[in-house]
C-alpha cells in the first residue's frame, strides 16, 4: 500500500501541482486508512470493500475527529480510489 500511496502523492504533486501541506494531509489520511486495514487483517487495497470504508469512517467518528477532517479524509479516499 505504501508504494501506491507514494505514487499517488507523486502524481498529485507533479500533475496537479498541489501544495506541500495538501500533499502531507493526503498522505496522513491514507496512512490512517493503511493502519486501519492492517488492524483488520486486510491484505491489500484490492481487498478493501465498501463495508471497510464505512467501518473506517465510523472509527474516525468514534475518535471525535472534526467533521471537516472527516470530510477531507473522505475526499482523499475518493480521489485515491479514482486515480
């Protein structure tokens, strides 16, 4: 998963010209997802299903993340899954 994240961040940097702060936030968001799926024993991104994403978002809510942070993470996941 780390290789995919690195490629994604590089793509956003080169092709989209996103700021270093935005790239860092995206990387942190995806690292949170990586840690979550590792804890659940999911072996790779191709094994992540809708139910895991919903569980991940529920976990974020349980941790009392601000709604704006959760929205940004969801945006990151959408962008990552569409790349």
